[in-house]
């Protein structure tokens, strides 16, 4: 399976989660080209969208879990703890499948490649992007509660 297909599947999955929040949230997945370091490339990718980067950090399992709790699970009222764990597992599995397309032995989260960027825009206010660099591309996943 090609990375674009996996990203489209992840984007569809995230769209379903958005519907479960009664559209109080926006979740999406995409890719962008890396031309220099990750932050500079992300800044260039977002520059024409009125989005500014506020900070970044390495995204391990705990940080991804916290981002999902803050931006996804906080708006989904129908979830039990076991459902949250399943969604978290699916989310991470999609990311790892996309990465294994290019690097079969790569686990981007445990290896410290995944990055969380705090960003802001007029439409969403403060939210986060999870970015995973792969060769000359990056996977970008937006997690936002509507402002």
C-alpha cells in the first residue's frame, strides 16, 4: 500500500471522529515536501494559510496520547476508556503503516522522529500538528478543537 493511500485512509478515519464530535473538532491528515529542516518546511507549507507555529517538541507515545485526549477525546462524549485506547491504537498504527511503506523497520514514535507543533490560526485558535518526517516528505496530522 502506498503512503498516499494510507494517508487518505487515516484522513477518512479522522473525518469520522470529527463527526462523532458533532463537528466541534477538526482532524485531518496530509503530506508535504521537506526541502530543509522540518520546522522550516512546515512553516513554508503553512505560510499561505495564516497559521503560525508557536513551539515544538518530540512526540512520544505519552505526548501523542495527551494530544489525543486534549483535542479529540475531550469532544467525543460517547467513548469508554476501552474505546479511547482502540482509537489511540488505530491512530498510531496508521502512522506506523505509512512509515513502514518507506522504511520497513522504522517506528517513528519510539525512535523520536515524530514531532508535535503548537500552532494557532484565526479559525481554530490554538491547536497541534503531529509531523513525521520520511525521506523528502512528511506526514502532517492536524488535531484541533474549533475556536
